[in-house]
C-alpha cells in the first residue's frame, strides 16, 4: 500500500470528550470517527487493526474445531421471551417494532438464536459435540457510553456457543475454548491474565475472564506473584484469619462520638486503628407468598471490619439471599435499630435481625461499633460476653493487597485490567428454557449442555493501546498493527536515488509478505515521522540522500530512542529478522 492512495487522516488535537488514551489516540490517528454517543465509524486505518484481530481469533477458533456462521443482528422477540430475557434484561436490550407492531431486539448476544438453531439441527448424540461461532456486530444501550471503543453501544464481538451431551463433555469443550483463548491472546502480543470469575446465578466454578493489564482498567485483578492464582475481585476469596480469637481485655463502654458517623472518623477521634472498628450494613430480602404477592421483608445486619468493603457478589450467595437483596430503607432501619445510619450496631436492637459476620469480624476482640444512638459508639465489644456468637460467618468482603493467597503460596497483589474475553459454562439454562433436546444412546431425550465464549473484537485494540502508548502516540504489537513496516523516503520528489531505493525496499518487503506501507506523500520529515509515531507502526525504514551516499538507510523500532544505520542492501533482510523476533 502507498500512503498517497490510502487515507491518512491524523489530527493534532483530541476531542474534548476523550477521557482515556485509547479514545484520544484512535481519534487522533484517524482510526475511528464518532457518529453518535457510543457509535463509531471504523476508518480504514482502524479497520485494518480490527481485521487482524478478527483473523487471529478466526484462526484459533477454527483450529479448536468451532464452526463459523452468522446470526441476524435484528432478532424476533419471541425467542427472547422463551428465556424470559426480553423482560428481564432491562434497558440495555434495544427493543424495536416493525410496521406490523411485532417486537424485535437488536442483538447484544445470541444465546437464544444459536439455541434455536441447535434444537432444529441437532437430533442425536451422534451429532455432538458442536461449537458454533460468529464475528458479528452487537448493540447494548449503555447508560453512559464512554472511553471510545472501550464502552461503546455498537461493537463487534466474537461469540461462540458449545453444545454437548453431558456436563463432563461440556467441561471438556470449555477447556478446549479456554486454551484457544490463551493461544489467541499470546499471539496478540499483549500482557494479560486469565482470571477466575464468578459464574453468577448459574453456579459452578467454570468461568474465566481474560484481562489485558492496564492502569486505566475498570476491573481489579487479584493475583499471587508467587503462584498461578488469579481471580477477579468478585471471585477472590478472603481466607479466614489463622489462629484463635484474642481474649477480651476491655470493658464494654458507651463512648461519645459527636458528629462522627463513619468508621474512619470514629477511629481518628478515638486514636485507634481503623481495623479495630466494625461497620454495620443493613440489607433486606423481600418475601412473597405462593401467589408471588409481597408479604414482608427480612432485615439482615452484616458486620465487616471498618477498613474492608462489602463484596456484593459474595453477599448474593448467602443462604436466604437466593431471590435477591436490597439495602434496607430508612423506615426499616428506624424500625429495627431506632437510629439513623452512621451509629448502627448489633447491640440494643428494637427488633431482631438476622446477623452475618465476616470471617475477620468473627475473630475480633474488643471491637468498636455503633451504639444505635446518635453521637455514640460502643467500645470493647466482644463475642460471647456482650452478644451471642454469630449464627452465620461468611466471606463478605473484597480482598486487599497483602491478604494470604487462597492457594497457600504467598500473598495477594492487585492490579487493574480491561476485560476483553470471557469463557463461561452455561449448563442447561437456555436449552431447558427453549426445550433444546437430543436423543441419547438409550433413545431418551436429554437437554444439551452449553458453554458460551466471547471476545471483544473492537474493545481489544483499545485495550492494546491503553497498555502500549507514549507521549507521541500508539505503539502497536506487530500482530495487530495497521501496517507492520512503514518506508519513509526523505525528499523522494527531489531525489531519483531515494525514490528508486524506497520503491525497491517497498517492493521486496511486499513480495516477502510483509504488511508494508510506502509514504510517498512528499511530506516534511518531521510531519511524516509524527504521523507514523502517532499511528503506531512498529517498524520504520528511513531513506535519505545523505545516507544513500554512504550506502546506508536508517531503521527504528517504535520503542527505540534512536535509529540504527543499516546497509541499504541488507535493509530488507534486517527488517525480516526483526519481524521474526
């Protein structure tokens, strides 16, 4: 490709709404152009990156035995009504109607459609296993689209769905996909972690997220530097403290804390570590009768150490929370505690509540909590002496750096990541809802066991930029760069020697299968270099009259601080060797 025939449309300034590096740089490099909130045109330079991501994903999916198809972007609502997701999914699901007032959705994902295909096409166990995938446009009506392609409304995703005859086979398919993902992400040339993730309402342990490591990531990744343990914050277990609970050493004392409604403020006032305080979180679970009518609510009191944060996913797995939970209303708090939030605690309640203590709180002694009276807390609280031992002790909190690793091989560290892939064992959730069965060897129908597997095709380039950029622009890994090599002739309109050498090197690289672009726009050197540094082409060959007189050209990798002189006759071989590294 020659630059004069391509669209190189770089900008000096980033748009005002660009909050992260990938959004700024993709816009400035002419890779995307905003059409509406969370909706972008993929310009020629950006589309080349996306197509390279697609190609790697497609190769690894095919290698793993998956079969490509394409499902409609607009899907009949009837399929989504079969699974209940038409009503449950909420405003993220874009619902539309045609001229006949029939309901449709714009696909955010395609479990329903692929399950419909499977129940029509798969009749016998002899046809299993099967894995269908597509690389297709999706739409999710994000409440607040932001960060360019990181959180857009329209995006391209690879979604795959496996179908198996039993749970054991489904888990085998899951592991095949998980390995395919590792091969793909290794090829992208990015630093990533595969982390254990929560499986949600379906249960089980087979769920992994693939996170590209980046300081701007929205997700917290928990890992152990001394082992292979890695999980997202939702999944990471906070182990119970080792050793017995200390003996009580302080009297129970009602202590004035005027205007101090937070654990941090109370600790500062009393001159004690924040870790000696206990925060009270009041939740409620709604109860219904057999007809589904509300018949009241159960109020719960969760106790966490003052310096810890509640993990909502873990809380949702508590016994009694299966039907969902919410934070208690002010009226419910007043009814049970006789006090406003900020001074709540487990002593002197007006009405009983169900109490759950975090593992850390369960082994604390002489702790501090609210007195259920404004401007007062209680110090020297001890289990067994001042209140009954907790009936339920559970892991309720987010882990923190320095916590012991659940695998017993060190302590935990935390870094930020951007989720770009997810593999998930579904079980029979969709096959049961849609009656997708096959005939087993014994002639009896069975529900198909399913897995689903996603990669954010357009999100991945943005994640790559968040991990690979500097003050001058993008630094693409070779595998997904819009062009791998750029040839930059200086003054080729004025020097026949420069022009001929540039054309020769360009032609030889092209013949060798290298993805190369020749910048024949006759731009000034500074402007030319600035463009390609912004765009992020990893390898650059510069050809000038002065160098040619000495028989050399200059090579510079995008990460190099300075150029390397290379004999002109060896330039192509030199670059090919660098590409093989």
